[in-house]
């Protein structure tokens, strides 16, 4: 990708790619609390205090971008879809840090 070709759709996709996982982390935690019959507070405590749990939940939340990416890819909004992928890639250093350090 060339920065000369950067458009507003790239920026909008990047913003969605960054914000959607932040919104999805509590949703993933809520779903896990229902499935595992734990309280939300317990999963939140594990999220805050365990890097292993945090890395797993953030990874699951970033996967939500895949659905949005697929939707805009089918609508042939390639610039928006590329922005979503770039937003997802920005979470990679955090996930690697949480897993290995």
C-alpha cells in the first residue's frame, strides 16, 4: 500500500479496526461468563490480573474484525477493509507482549 493512495475510507476502517475490539472485550467476557457459569466480576478480575487470560480475550475480540472485514470485502469496499486489517495488525504487538513477556 502506498501512502499517496490513502483515503478517508482507509481512515474509517482503521478507526473501526481499533475501536471494535475494545468494545468486544467486555462482550466476549460476558459470553464466557454465561457459558462457564462464572460471574462477570470473576472473569474481569482474571482479565486484569492474568496476562494469559488477557491475551486470550484480546485475541478473541480482535477476531470480531474478521466479520466486519468480510462484510466490506463482499461489498467491494476494499479501502475500508484494508483499514480494518491495519487496525487489527496494530493489536499484534500487544498480543505478542502479553503472550511472551
